[in-house]
């Protein structure tokens, strides 16, 4: 090590730079997404904050979709604002209209497709084309697509960020995030921030994600099929006024999903637009097989309803219910939903 003038970046030196186990996971994740480099972070949110802190500097400007993951917005309004980074929120359906929002100091365009909770599928190729003309990098929260249902790099994205906590880990028992990219200059930017921030993960957690990858394909296919089966049943229920699942025409950006995506995953939302908030809560509480919880991508079905949600409108937000379909028999899940609808009606 002492003899090496510039240490070989692929040689194991020290834990925080990646143990052999972490490096194996980094290589596989880059291969799955078709990227060149992977950075691992201790949660999905840490992968988001690593990316934002790497690309944004004091006096800079960030474009963030209104439909982004709540904590991403909190970071923009919190630490990033304190550091002198300005953020403009944009309509996730803006497509090439994003060009008009790019300012001389814009350093990053953030995308998330579909959007958290309200599931807007973005026209990513239109956004990346507009960004490229202005030389602004585009980062995507690609957690729903899991790096396989949506090809971020083919769509022109520079940086693909994921919560591995969801599908790759797959068993609701660990937290991890990834940042996958291609451009060597971007890699140097992220690597420098990663080292300074000490963003690293333990090899034991990496070995669990590597184990999750052995069944990743089977689980994702099965979850996607079960979610479609449950969503199809829900689409015929009179209580459901909006079905926000990318494979259904109610979902904003459904046409982009049809054009750009290879499939759909396990999480989607319904709006019970004719009900009261009280009925929505009774419905959620009457479900047996669905645990109440925020996460997704694991073996168990989950449900959540956000009382303060102001999207898609302030009236409809509190009547939205997000479902994560797990590995249970979809017929059992449908029976559970049917019973809960009757209990809350
Ligand atoms: C869960 C999630 C995250 C954060 O992942 P954690 O590992 O829980 O920090 C980020 N983005 C999206 C879209 C998510 O659903």
C-alpha cells in the first residue's frame, strides 16, 4: 500500500471505501442498471442526501417535482436551504416544459417516477433532453422501477438513486440505498462527497442484499402480477373513484408508462372519493392482512392513508389510500379488502 503512488481504486484498503462484499454488491447493482459505478449509502434517504449534497453548492439551484418523496423535499427546505441552495418545485407532468424553469445556476434536476403516493409517471426522456441542452445533470429516484422496470440510462438519466430497502433487500429487515451512474466526472463528484460525509455500509448488510438479489427477479415479477390482480379487482369497485397505478389509465402519465416501462411493481394508491375521512380510517383499520405502514417491497402487504396529504387535491388527499401488495395469495388480499369495504361503508 505504501508503495502505491495512487492507490488502485479497485483494491481493498479500508472498510469505509467498500469491503470485498460491498464491492461485489456495487458491481452487481451497476450491472443490473447498466451503469458504471455504484455508491452505497446506509438508507435510501442517505443515497438521496449524498447525491444532493454532492451536486449542489451554495448559490446553486435545484429543480424538484412536487410529487417527490416527502423527506427529499424536507432536505431541500432544510439543510440545503440553510446552505444557500434554492429549490423550485415543478409539476411532475411538466415534460419538456422543464426547460423554462432551468436557471443559469441550476445544478441538478431531480425526478421521481412514479411520484411517491400520488404515482405520477414522468416523461423522463423529455426532461433529460431539455436538461442535456443546458448541460444540467438529471438524477432520478428510481426505487419503484427497482433498476429493472425502467431503464434510467436509456432514458438519458445521469444518476439513478434507489432505496435498496424495498425490492433488492426484499424482506423488510434492512436499510440501504444506492447511487448508480456512468459519467466519470459525476463519479468523482459523488465519491468526494461520500468520503467527506462518511457514507458507507456494513458488509453484513451487503451480504443480505446479495442474498435478496438471488430471488429479486422472482419476487418482483410475482409482486407485480399480484398487484395487477388486486388493482384490476379494485378498478371495478364503486368505492374507488381513482386508481393510481401506472398500468391503469387513471394514473397521470399512464401513456409514458406504456411507452417507457417493462412492467409495474407492488405499490399503488386508490382514492375513495365519495367517502369521508372517518370511513377511510375505518376501512384501513378493518383490514387484517395489510399491516399499517409506510414501506413497501417486502413480503407483507401494507396500507397507509395520509391525513395531511394535499395531492392530487386538498380534498382528495385525505381520501387516498396507498397499498403495498406483498407475497400473500391475491385472492386472500381481495377477500380482506372486500370485507373492509363492507365494514366501513
Ligand atoms: C422508501 C423510499 C426512499 C427511502 O428509503 P429508506 O431506505 O427508507 O431511507 C426513497 N425514495 C422512495 C421513492 C422511497 O419509497
